[in-house]
C-alpha cells in the first residue's frame, strides 16, 4: 500500500478487482456486461483486456445457472467474483446462494468452503421503478452463512471488496448506484478492511445515529448542519457491514448517548433498522432515555414517476428534523440542506450518471 489519491468509488472497485486478479490466479471475474465498453458503470473497465477471456468474461442471461457454476468453481478452489448490474436480476439465483453457497461450510462440518463474492448494484435512480431499484439487503442479512457488505465511500469500497474476495466463504457485496461517482482518498495497492467492523464518523453525546450505504452521506450533511447551527452533537456510525453487524460499537454508542436513530435505505417492515432497534431495546434498555426511532422507506413498491418519488426517499432535512424532534429542539431549515437547485432523484450537482 502506498500514498493515497482521490479516485471515484467505481475506480476503487476496479482497482480492487485488478489487485485481486493480479495476486491470485484463481480469481475469476464474470457477469453480464463485465467486458462491455461501459464495464458495469466503469467498475470492470480494462480487466478483460489485461487478464484475458478465461478469467474476465461475460455470461449468458442465466443468473441461476451461472451462479451455480460460480459456486461449483468456488468449491473446487477458485475465487469467483460474480457481478450483477442490478440486485433485482440476481433474485433468479436466490436458490443457489441461499440453499447451496450459504449452507456448504456448515453442512460439511467446516471442512468445505465457498469463496465466492457476489457484487450486486442496488438503489434508486432516474425512473428506475419498482423492479429496478429495490433495496433487499435484509433478505441476505437474514441468511446464516452469508456475509453482507455495504460500503459508503471509495476507501471502504476497495478495502472491503478485497477482504470479501479473499474471505473463505460467500460474501454479498452491495453497491449503491449513487456511490459510484463519489470521490475520496484511496491508497493504491493491496489493503483490506476487516469485515464486520463499524466506523465512527462523528462523535457526540446527544444522540447515536446508525447508518450505512447511501444514507451515510445524507447523515453527514445533516449532522454537520446540526452541530454548526444547533449545537447538537451526534455519534454517527457507518456500519459498513450488516452481516455480521458490529453490535459492540452500536451498544457502546447508545450507552453513551441514551438515544438512537437508525437510517435505512430499504422498506421499514422487517428491515435492518428494525433489527437494530429491537436489539438495542433488548440489550440497552436501562441506558435508553427514550424509544429508539428509525427512518426508512414506506412499505410500498418504489414508483417510477418523478412526481411520486419526490417525497419518498429520506433526505438530510428529514434526518435533521427527526433529531430535533427527539431532542425536543426546534430545528430551523431556512432552505433544504440538499440545495434548491438539486433534483430529488440525483445525489448532488456533481452527478451525471450512471443510473
């Protein structure tokens, strides 16, 4: 690992794939669109040319069958990285990942491993609608034997992807499409971040905010505003991994602040946020000053139209107002924290795609 440079989330993913392919000849990278000119939103560009068709290749539109082939290759000693441009497409392969990959290590008494990494892209976008913008991470987190990783910045994306690829058992690696153009400092070379460890992004004594994936940048905007304008100081945790989940960090923070707000990108019912609220209520009851709260999507399919999605997704405004209500502080928003010229269905003025 050498000096850091500023690169995009997509470039960080690309570098992690390049490093993994370079240091281990058993690593394979395949999926729909992997060798295409756009390279899955730029994340696989150049790999086909560098490593050849035998290690980096396209696949038929046969998600279940190709996932089975990937699992078989993993059992046989390879390290497949399977890429789906949308999580929604991968639902056809749930049988393979749930009934085969996730169970293998357990069923053979720890003597067998399935080192496969499944990259899935999820989340909102321009008119993606109910079948192309689902956030179904709680499905995967519910399954014993699957690790579920959801990075929120380029640095974590590279370090966590490398750890996922070289993990001995299956990892679901979920990339929110809004993150691909985010920019941050990232070391070059091989570096790895331990799976299952949350990161504290801001420290404060007033309230704990637990977030992950695309809700992290939203939370950063809200917490910075609250600190600057209202002297409300939040403990902000980025989970980074939702299975295993870093309960020690969550409990430690809640015991310090006595308050909890969980941010989630998925529907509220049976969500990761709901599980966190439940566990904190059970394990930290004596430390709580009030009932934990969550912000998540309503329990409806995601609409397609611009008008119908306008008030669907949580914003930094919603987070700031919810924190104010929990602390009984009147939070004044003279204008949206998003900025008046930014459309609600793009993450910022810098955003120019991909979907």
